[in-house]
C-alpha cells in the first residue's frame, strides 16, 4: 500500500504538499474517484511539511460571518457576462487597479490551473463556473514570493479547500497582505471524467481554447460548439448537479458549513426574494473579516440584506456536504470498465436523463419553447 500524506478518502488534490516538499518526494495521482498524495519513502526526509500544509491533516480556523448580503456588480455589462452577480470579477478588477495581484482558476492548455496576475486583461479569463477539479500546484510558490516583495498584496479566489491550503502554505508571517475569497462548493469531479465525456463527443480537451459550463439566458454564441441543444442539459451537467460524480473527499468536506475560513465567501443567492433580478444573476456574499469588508467597500456593488436561514436552506453546502451516493463505487467501477458517461447517467440518474431527453424532443418539434433550466457545456476551438 502506498504511503500518502492523508487518507485518499480525504485528499482534495490541492497539491500543497507536492509544492512544499523540499525533496520532490510527493506525487499527486488522479484515480478519477480519488486523488492520492503519494510519498516516495526513498526520498522523504520526514520533515512533515506536507502534513502541516495539508488542509485535511490540519484544522483550519473557522469564522462566523459578521455580514451576510445578496447583490451584484453595478457594472451591468460585467454582470451580464458573469455566472452570477459578477462579484468575483468586480472585486478582482478593483484589486488589480489598486496595485494588487489576483490568483484564480482558468482553463489553459487543456487544464484547469490557478494563475497569479496583476494584469486586467487576465482577470477576464477567470470568469465563469468550473464544474471540475482544478490544479493549484504552481500557484503556491508564486503567491509566497510576491507577498515577500515590496509589501505586495495578493487576492486568492478558489475552492475553500484550496484557500485553506494557500493560507497554510503562506503561514502567519506573510498573511497580512493575503486576501482570500472561497466559493460555495457542491463538490468537484476529476478532470479525467470531463476528458472522457468530451472525448465521447469527439472533442479533445487539449485542442480547445475555451470551455464554459454555465450560460446566463439562452444566448448562443455562434463560434461556440454546444454539447447539447439550447435549453437542454447534457449528461455531465446532470451528473454534476445531481452530486453523483465527485471525488470521494467532497462527500466528507469539512468546509461545507456556514462558518468559513476566508475573508469573503461567494455563491449564488438561490431562492432570493428579489425575483425581478434573478435572471440577471444575484450573488450571495458572506463577509468574515475586516479585510473582506475592505474588499467590498472598495467596489461599486449593489448589496441588499439577505434572510440567513433562507440562504442556508437554498445553499445546502452552508450546512453540510453533498450526500455520498450509495452507488458511487459502482458508478466509478462502470466508468473504469469503459462505460460511457451517457450510459452511466442513464443507469444511475434515469429519471432526470429521460426528463431532459423528452424536453429535447419537445423543443425540437416546437411543441414547447426552451426554458432556462437547461445547462450544457460549450467549447471553442
């Protein structure tokens, strides 16, 4: 059995252990159902730095939100392009304009990676939801090096497990100028599952320049190739939104609670009573620290009170992790045996699969007009 930094059932694939190891003795292995941080015992010197930065081995400091809001960017064009209310984009742009650096996830070279930048043109690349695991390995040293220079400020935006790993890696000595925003996360599948799904549609992930998982409204961009027809949900999206395809650690996520580990937490304000704004995108905002308050105050945002209990009711991950499907092991066994994502979704999520196939037929026959509930991946080569 391999010696690992943490139990494979708990490994979030943050790769902070791999980044901090002074002997390059750690390798992150993606096994679709799990990620494993495997230690090469022959190279390991027993310094335990890997365990100190691992968010699964260490206990984060959780903070009660001091302010809850729902709102959006006052820049209507920015809001329209964003998945939700445009808060992350608005805060990022303001941070860079004030001389800071921002690190967040983008799709580049067929991979989902974190990039550190101080250029406004790069901020646009961070836009949009990513329904897949990202790889933050190369961001840790870059963030720490920038923080060490000339009183630089860095804003990190990412999953809560990754934000915790960044905070552990930077440590208390340099955290004064580190600002963090974590996202309300349902869970994330392995990128291998996405690669397999795209390949089943004759798309090589390495040959595309852009991928979008979520579209606001029913606007179809001509240059983009949609996996499914507008208004219909594809099989990968069904599996993701039904929480049946995440890596095992996501179902035991310690960060799925209303107490948070970052300066700000962002998500969607599902169930908002501001119904006239819902189609335009409304963000849910939890502010835990004075740093977070300064980030919000620096931006042109329209913020409204939010019913906390209602916000938690419609964002279950503020209460507990997604429930682990009883068939999870069988599902991944089927995937490893070569079954298609479509076949697996039909097998384990049959009602929703049939529902969307019927809707597709009705839309095609023009018996029913496409609604806004569909969600399909689009790619641009």
